[in-house]
């Protein structure tokens, strides 16, 4: 049975893990503490965040090999996919921002959706050779 | 020159006319700001601001609202951010880049590693992703890694695994960006420049002056910004959209008539940083800033000089009022822009009155000024030096850069400023955060107190054996007074004793998930016994028994009552635990949580030193009465007529 426990000779107080809520004065520097949940890094050290481990792609043919590959490469796959998504969003942000900023001062004659960099690209790019694949 | 050529060929057509370019500029500025703020207000409120403070707090061990790193926040931040920047508001995208990158890291790791991800490994991924956000925003991969180390994970362990993950994510992210080639010139950042001319020792006093400016900028802009945030909370919180619209209109109106304010900040910095090559028509860079020399007419000189000074002052003031408005907004680049215009103005003076033409590199002064203000506002040193170094590749300017940043840091330290704007925002917003540094005065104050004075002694305990139904009512009864996040487990033998012995600690979250996994109906729950410590053999192999031993922390950190609070603080910080049990001779006396100690620390600080931030309420009231008067003038009167 859960019990309310007050050790003898102790003043009654509170905190995150106790009943009372008036032990500490509320000051602006602590006003939003309740919006955060403290993570016990020791208790959570080896505990998975989720117990859902059903991965469809592992259940098909060559399950063992797929599992081995996944176990070894999952960190790199996760890191790489995170990085690629971040890079793509950054690219989108750069292009989109420049386009909007450029619209405030003018527009592209051949396609009004293009920003200045894309519109003027080719005018000043003197690398016109199509033979060198890397340069192209 | 490339831009001129493009316009000359008729590919890019600037808006023509006397009035229409101004109207289009104003309308688009306001429209972009409106869409941005509406998206934030009605779709994803968590996408506002830069988010660095919240991420710092999260990484330090206090989990924030899950929506903060959710998919919707990611999408809205990615769309509203370009809109906010292109509206011309004095906000940057580098801070919010940390937020969207962290969202990506959080969502993808949670999805891909859902069966193995633990909280401790999640921190590593979040830190790595946040670093990549800075890396792609500045085009500085190593700077991004260092940002994760110096800013985000400063209160947390930054081990070699996190370092490697940060390095790898930054590398792949920047390579992806390079492949996308967003500016179609092979570069990943607009203000990427290189310098050929070396600096001279005689310039050091000017570098020191730039450093002083950076320190003062950091001190006063953050202070004024915090004051304005207080004013906003007090008087403007009901009109976030109107405030953004007003700011966008005001900014566009002022900026239109000043070249350095009118341009996008990164583009403006690109011009200011650039090294001028005199008498060289083959150079790809040409700007009227480069036409100035000692023979230039004083009027022309004054025109550009005042233009730069005006841009410095106005941008700084706009930063104060714009950072914190209800749009995604960073403060790094606007601060750099202020420093760049100031540095360039200084270079004009030096070139005209001290060194003469072609002796110094004026662009480098802008670059150093930008470094000073960036360091001033963030209170970062190593990260700023590396980011600026990566932007220019000018290894020869590493010493001036270090001098400038060091002077800035000294100015900030001597002014009593602790931490950058992100740290100050944590305090202003009242977020929990275990700081890595404590000043001596604070330490002395806390030294006088012990765990006994701080601990909570009215606790909810659970016996080591308990019926499932009792446990369920403890967790799910909404009217329950037991609104706690964890429970000490006590010995069965002490059930009716006044003093109990603690044998472990269990988190409410773990209890809830464990109970959810049991398929026991309500009738059976009344006879099902849950045991935390005893084995089924000890209970006589009885039926309807469930072992919860796996979720109990059998060795919670415990201390004696006389332990000083300073030691408790260090324990929380180093061990990363949520609670510390206070015992005396094996008897449970109380419990201290990480939030308890932070509350105690901040209250004691306030008692001894007064409030950390003081506001001029009288000035706020006066400002509000002026604003209120203006609003009344433009709103309808009783008869519905516009005055």
C-alpha cells in the first residue's frame, strides 16, 4: 500500500517528488520548471525509449544477414540520413530565402520563380565544356 | 560585376519606376512577415525563436515538451524561417538552424533506432545534429562541431563518441549542401571570402578597440533585449501578430533607404568582408566602398561613413526589438552584421587618417568586427574563431581574430555577464539548467546549507510488495494527491513502523509502462501482487505475482543529512541523476531532486544578491502610454469612425 511518509522530527516540505507544492517560493527564475521533466540518466542509461522492435524489412528473406547488417550499420545509417536531411533542408532554406529576398527588388526574365543566382547562372559561368564530367 | 552583367543582359530585371519598387519592397516585406508569424501562431507555436535555450536545457537532462522537436515544428520552422528572414526583420537563420537540425536528429533517431535508443545515446545524436545545424548555416563544419561542444553540451558529458558523431554528421550535412550548391557558385555560404594581404603589428590597438566594441555590444544588447522581452510580456503579449507586422513595416521603411540595411544580411556581409583590389578591372568584385581612397572627396567619404554608422546603430536597435518576436529568429547573423558595418566604418577612418590607401585590408576589419559581436552576444570563443576562420580560410588573420575574441570575452567577464544570450534566456524564461560554472559568491552562500534544509521530507513510498490495483490507483487516479514522478521503495517489515528503510527507487514513467504491458483485468488486479525486491520463491511460489524488480533502481544515490548543498549540486551535475535519497543510519529521511536544488539555488541567489534581471517598470509604463496613445489615434472611436 502506498503511504504518505513523514519521518519523525522532520519539517514537512515538497518538491517534484512530494505532495506539497509550497515549499519553495515561486520566483521568475523558476517559473517554467514544471514544463520540463527531469531525466534520470542513471536509471535510463540502458533502458530503450521504446519497446517496439518490429521491423518489417528484417522479417523477410535472409533475415539473419539483414539483422547482422542492420545491427552493425544502424548508427551510420541514422547519422548519415540525419545529416542528409539537414543538408537538404539547409539547401532549401538558402534557395527559398534568396528567392524571396530577390523578389523584393526584381524578377528573372526567363522564369520569375528563379532567384538571382539561378537566373544568372550560366551567364558568368564560363565552364561550358560538356566533355569534362566533373566540371559539368 | 557578375550581377551587373546579368542585369545588363536583361536576364534579371529590377523593378522599374520611382514609387513601385518601394511599394513592392514594403508589401512583400510585410506579407512575408505576416505569413511567417501566422504559421507560427496557429500551426506550430513551438517554432518561434531560436530554440537554442530549450535544446541546451534538454541536453542537460530536462526533457521539454515533445512537440518542441516534433515533425510539425520542423516543417513550420523550415517554411516560416525563410519568410521571416526575407521580410527584412533583423533576425538570422543560424540559431533556428540548430532547432530544425535537432528536430531532424530527434525524429530520425527515434524512428530508426526505436528499439535500442536510450536517453543517454539520444543526447549524443541531438548534440551531433545541433552542431550540424550550425555547420550548414555558416558553412563551417568544424565550427559546428565546436558549437555542439562549447554551447549545447556545456553542461553535459561531451565524450569521444559524441565528438565523432558530431564530426560525421557535420561532414555529411555540409557535403550534401555543397552538392546542392544553393548559390550556384560552388560555395555554401554567401559571405565566404579570402584575404591575400597580411596584417601588421601596428594594427593591434585597432583590433583591441574592435574587441571592446564586441564586449560592449554583447553586454548592452542582451541587457536591452531582455528588458524589451519583459516589456513585451507585460504589454504586448496579446498582439504578437500586430507586433511582427509593425516591426516588419518599420524595418522595411528604414532599411529601404540604406544600402547596408536593405540588402539581405548575409549578402551585405559578403560585400563588407570583401577585400578590395584597387585598379584592377578584371576583379570579379566591385563596390563603391572600394573606390574610396585619400583623394576621394570628403563628402563622398562622409556619405559612406555615416551610412555605415547609421546601419550599425539602427541594426543594433532593431536586433533588440526583433529577437524574441513571434517568428523563427536567431541573433547570430544580425549581430555579425552590426559588427561588420562597425568594423568597416573603422577601416574607413584608419585608411583615411592613419595608414593611407592599400596598407590595411578594410574587409578584414569588417570580418573582425563581426567576430567580436558574434562572440559578444554568444559568449563563445573557440567556436567563433573557428567559424570565422572557416569562412575566410585566412589563416594569417588567426591572431587578430583571437585577440579580438579574447578582448571581447575579457570585457564580458569583467562586466559580470555570465554566459551568452542563450544562457541568459534560460534564466529569463525560468528554465531548469545545471550550470557548469558557479561563481565564488554563490558557492560561499550555498556552502552554509545542508541537504537536511533542502530535502523534501513528506514522501510517497511504496512497499516492496503491493497489489496491482493499488499501484494502478496510485498512478492513474487523476484526483490523487500523489502527483509525483518517482517513489522510494521501502521494506515490507517497516510497513507499520514510523521510520522506514529505503531499498530502492522507481520512476513513475517506468511503472506506468510496465503496468501497461500487463494484461490483467480490474478484478484480477486486486489479487495480483507486485513485488519489487523479493523473488517468487520468497513469496512461496504464489500465483498472480508480477516481478517489477527490473524497473527498480536498487542502489539509488543516497547521502547523509549533513552533506553541504554545494556537494549535492556537484553530484547532480556529474552523475546526472534525478533524485538523491537522504538517509540517516539507514532510515529514509527525505529526498532531493535536481529541480529542488536549482530552485533552492536561485531563491538563495535572489535573497542574497537580488533579482538577476532588473527592469525599469516606470520607463515601461511610460513607453506603453505612448504606444497606447498612438494605437488609440489609429483605432475607431465610439461612432465607428477612424480617427
